[in-house]
């Protein structure tokens, strides 16, 4: 049986490394299996919002999937174009028949960092995070997850420095309990493994 391949598309520089770590952990912890995570395709936020640019990226990533797996598009929902993540995901979905592999769209509400906020207690062991850091009541309630995360840290938050490390140690089940968009991320990965 071939190993499934998940080929991500992301917006930020920090997510290029972080998403590989995160997807690998989700696959292992929630599916008890293994998947290859292809090199992510970084598509900046401006291009991510252009259907033709996103379609090109989806075609490139779909070509990396041989057999089982698919493309996972991960986008922050921190702009004025988001009122409903589900509606936005529907608008980003590729036209039928664009590629022969499944494509899943995940919108992090409002930012990837909201997932860290949801599980911030599990990050306390990291030297950058305060020992008394606690999650807000609703980590996804408002914009500004980066600054709210930074207020729970001992140093400035830098995506390229902290995102992959935090993705490697955060408690995934705690994040899922507190974040609807993170539960969607888990579900999207599970769908691509089928």
C-alpha cells in the first residue's frame, strides 16, 4: 500500500516549516498512521486571494500526490473578507475537475496563532512562554492572536522562530477542545488520508 501524501499550500514564511510538523503530528495522534507531507507551497496572502493564482498552486501541489492523499490549503482568516470561515472556504474551493486529487480548505480563525492560544498551557515548558500562561475563554473570538500570544510570552513572537517549535509541542487535543477551526484542520487531514 502506498503512503498517502499531503501537499500543503500556506501563506506565511513560518507556516512553511510549521505546517509540516503540525500535519505529521495530527496524522500520528489522530489516525495512528503515517503520511508524507510534501514541501509546502507558499502563496502570499495577496496571491492566495486570487483564484487563478490559487488554482496554479493547487495544480502544482496535486502533481506531488501519487495515489492516496491530497492538497491542503491553509489560510488565515484575519482579513475583512471573512465573516464566516465556512463561506470563505467555499469561495476558495477549486472548480470541479481542476485536479484529480481531493483538496481540503482550512481557514484558521483568525490566525494560526489562535491555535497556540487555545493550547497555551501546553507551551509553558518552552523557554519563550511564561509559566503562568493561560488560554483566553474563546481563543478565536477576535483578531490579534499574535499579540495576545505574545502577552503570554517572555519575548517577542516571531513566526519564523516560534511557529514550528510551538506546533511541535502544543497539546493537539487541548487545541481541538477549544478551537473549532483547529477541529476543522484535524478533520481535513483525516479526509485526505482516506
